[in-house]
């Protein structure tokens, strides 16, 4: 009994040792599995999730944002419309502005010419001393105007009164203007303007209807 008993008693200690070894192995395996899962999870996460787009830093932009560009375009359109509206003002208003640049003395001479011609019957005595030339519309605000060239062909000082008729394409007189030149020396020339107040789109021609030397 004593000889056989010592051979059987160590068995429990071996089982406890094996249990401890198995526990350590299980713990190591679990830890390894956790590490493996963590690594795989990390790899899967990094491979399946796309990086989030970073919005641009608008502070570094040198251009104009689209909304501002649209606003600028609208402003440009509004400005163009305003300019077009101003350019489309009545011919009468533009003629008045152009005539405002003419001296008061010339206006007085024109008024005197109208009075003088009211006394004249027929075409007057000085039509040969008067000729008309066109005035570029770019210099008259778009209105139709002619230069009335008056030359004193006598050997004495003389004053002139001229009536200019504006006719349409049918030959009908649609407007009459009066211009004058006072105390013109012999051989000298005056060049007053006859300005139409009709719309610029009308096709007009100008003709000396009367010219009187007095």
C-alpha cells in the first residue's frame, strides 16, 4: 500500500498544472484573437471607409464667388439698361441741350432773323449767299442739324436772316428753323446751326426756303 500509494498521489498535481497551462494558453489565445480582430477591424475600416472631403478654404480664393459674379452681372445689365434709357431720350430734349451750348447772342440773332423774314415775300434777296452742309450726329447728340454757311458777298457790312425747312421723304415740310448773322463784314462767313427737333430716326433733308440780306 505504501509503495503503490506514492505513485497515485501526484496525479492531482499534474491535473492542476495542466489546468493552469491550459488557462494560460486560453488567455494568450484570447488576447491574440483580440489583437487579430482589432487589427483586421482596423484594416477593414481603413479600406472600406472613404476619407471625408475637406471643404476648400474660401479665404485663399482670388476669384469672385458665383453669387457675387451673378450680382455683378445683374448690376451690369441694369447699368446698360439705364444707359440705353438715357440714350433714348426725346430728340427735342437733346436738341435743347445742344442748343444750350450756343451763345445767347446767336439765339438773339436767330430770333431777329425770324422777325425779319416775316416781312419778306418770296425767297428773299440773298439765297445765293447761303449754302447748307451736314453736321455729324456724333457732335449733336444724335439730332439732325445742318451748318448754314452765310457769306457776305457785298462790299459793305450786312446782316442776314435765313429760313431752313426740314422735309421728310415725301417732300413735306415737317419743321422750320430760323438762323441769322448780324453785321457780317464784306467777304466774311458766318456758320450758325439749324437744328431739327424731330426724332433722329426720321430721314430728313434740309433746304434754304428764304434768305434775306438787310
